[in-house]
C-alpha cells in the first residue's frame, strides 16, 4: 500500500475569546508551528470565535 504524506501550507487564522486563547491555544502554537512550518498561523483574541483557512492546501511533502 502506498502511503501519501501531505504538508499543509498557507494561512490559518483563529479568532477566540481571550481566556481560551491564553489557556489553550497559546501553549500549543509553538509546537504546532514547528510541526507545520509552511503554515502561517495567526490568533486574534477577543470576545468571539471563528476559524478561517485562507489558501491552505495540502501538497505532497518531499
């Protein structure tokens, strides 16, 4: 069986309430960024929630 490896790239924007961002996202982002270096991650802290994937695509990795 042929295994296909894919790497996401593009921009991932997360918007969430401040408490969740500080307690849950902030500690996880450095590890996530090291795992997916071609993905530009931005977080906006505020009072609402949203996730948008802008030009994120999966392509075969080396």
